[in-house]
């Protein structure tokens, strides 16, 4: 495979990769929106506590998700535009965005490996605090918040051996609510599905980002070395000096310029009287050359009267 074919394949792969990265960014944006405005997360975040353990984790996850979406989208747009326009600066900007997105995703993976249950523990701690306040206190608002959480996760109470609230828990789950599962298990089950989706998007994002980094670096060097597909060189119009005639192709210079200058030099050497008619004809025809048939009679007359020194002048352009 030649260099032009490799560059063509790399361009096609880059455009396809940018398309999938845009889809990935849309998926991550959807997940971030559901995480922030979703009812399951909002009911935990809005709990009226003096210190909500989940709120700080929630804000950090939302900010990190938005930053990742911005980097992926900007990198895909810049790389696609650079691939189409063969712009070296845009390709460098896309490479920088993909590098930052790769670092962010590596940080997310490291965080998931180092603290796999941080989000789960924060949500469970928040539910425990709401549950204890509702059981101990007499405020109707705290009871409503607990009921909202249990209705959202379709659970009731918690079956923990460390519970010290006594018989008050028995009055919380009555009738059909008593058949629901434990709220601790319900929250864990919901978060497990959410985390599986997040892990899948992170894995796909790492693979696409690494591919985009390799392709963007290859195309950057290809554009820098001039290995483009549509333009094999850059053409610029240089300004022409004042009073200088545009240069004609070599064929016209041999057929028009050469014999004319030769005849002028010979005529100047012999004298202006003998060739005044021929010189006047040459000066008139320098500005606007006419058909070849008009040149033939004067050429033949000039050959008939030319001395031996004029026979060495090349007249191929006039005689055809």
C-alpha cells in the first residue's frame, strides 16, 4: 500500500471515529442529565439534612461528566474539520482535546478501582440519616421525605441487624408496603445497573480516544509533510514587477521571441535603410502577433535579400 493510500484510509477511519465519538458524547451527556435530574438521584440529593453525604459526590460526578462531554465533542468536531480541510492547527487542537479526555477517563477508571463503592456508600448513608430522623423525630416533613424515597425505589424500611430503633419500624411498613424489598438492597440494585452502564461507556470511550489519538497524530505528520490527497502542492500567485511582461511558455518563446530578436540584431548590424520596412513590420507585430499566413510573404522577401551572414539565424518559427 502506497503512502497516498495509507493517508486516504487514515482519513476515512478518522471521520468514522469522530462520528462514533460524537455518539459517545451524546450518550454520556444523556447519562449525566439523567444522573443529575433523574428522580432516583434527585430524591436522595434533596433530603433536608444538615450535611448530605451524597450531595458532594453528586456535584463532582456531574461536573466531571460535563467536562468529558465537552472534550469529546470538541475533539471530534476539530478533528473532522481538520481531516476535511487538511488544517494542521485544527488537527493539533483535536489531538489536545483527545489527550485531555483520555486523561479524564483514566482518572475515572482509577477512581472506580480505588473506591468502587463510594457512590453507593454515600447514597446509603444519606438514606440511613433520613430513616433515623424520621423514626426518632416527630416532624411530618421528615416522614414525607422518607416515604418519597421508599416510593421511588419501591422499597420499605431496612432490615439491618444493627438497627436500634425498636418497634417503631413496624409501624412504617404496613399492608402492601410490607411485601417490598429492603431499601438498602433496592438502592444497591439500582446503582449496580447504573454503574454497569457507566463502566461500559468508559471502556468504549477509552478505545475510541486511543484510536483518535493515533489517527490524529498520523494525519498531523502527513499534513505537515505535504502528503495530501486533493492537493499535491501549494500554488501561490507572486506579484509581477511593474513594466515586466508575463512570461510565455517555452514553445511560444522559441517560435516568436527567438527569430524576432535575431532579425533585429542582424538588421542593426547591416543598417537601418535596407531593412527599415522589415523592422517596422517586426515592431508592429511584436504587440499583437497575427496569423502565420501574413508572416510568410515578408519572410520570403527577407530571405531573398538577406546576405550570407543572415543565413545562420534560426527562422523555424516563422517558416513553420
